[in-house]
């Protein structure tokens, strides 16, 4: 009689047989979206306004005869936009009664010289206007964020928001940048 050895399959009983890596890849492809879903849903709620005007709301303030709510859209350091420089996004919301009287709104770091140099115009519906405000190279932590508003009647009103109130993350970034230079 001959004694033949029976060769057993080491992969028998595993999902996929010899292709165990396919099983692990499938599990990984299920875990990654589940892990990233909370961050995605938070950003979507912020983008669509479901979680408020921005991550850090500054509250309501009066500018001339009108009232506006101001918010820092993302509570982190300014984003480098290449040749455009570093940008910080702010959002505003006009009161329902005041929205019809506003022609244009502008944001600028540092006091505007005139209406022609009022800064970046805010765009969007009156109940959620946004602007990417450039942070100048010469900006200092004691500067202010200026909101300039032009009414349909031709009046111009301005309000200064200290930068340390408007964006503490930008102040920390300016101090860090100042130490590096």
C-alpha cells in the first residue's frame, strides 16, 4: 500500500479563501467613511447654516441705525491662499427690518481710507453674507476688523471690532508669525 499525504489548505474556512486581503480591504473601506462621517456632517451643517452663522459668533452689534450679527466662520488660523495671501472668513446676518436698507457691506483689517478702499464686499443673501478677508503682511495683534456699511440712502457707517474679539485664532497666528520673522 502506498501512503499518500493529503495536503490541507491553510486558508480553508476564511472568508474569501486565499484572498484574505480582499476581506480586510472591504472592512477598511467600510470603516473609513464611518470614522470620517461626524466631521463631514459638522462641516455640512456649518456650510448650510444649520449650526448657526459660524463656529464662533460675536453677537449682535449696532452700526448706525442698523443691527447686524457677526461671526467667525471657522475658528482657526487664516488659510494661506498662495499669491492672494492669508485669508480669514467672516459672516454676517442683518436683522429682518434692516436688510432692505443696506446697499453694500465691506470687511477690512485696518481702518479704510475711503469708501473706494473699504475692503472686501460681502456676498450672499442678507440673512447670511460672507467674505474672505485678506490678512495684510503688516497686520498687528492690536489691529481691528472694520465693517463698513453703505445704505441705499447714501449714508456710510463704520464699526471697528478689535481683532482679539473677532478672531483669537488670528491673534495667536499673528504672534506666532511675528516670532518667526
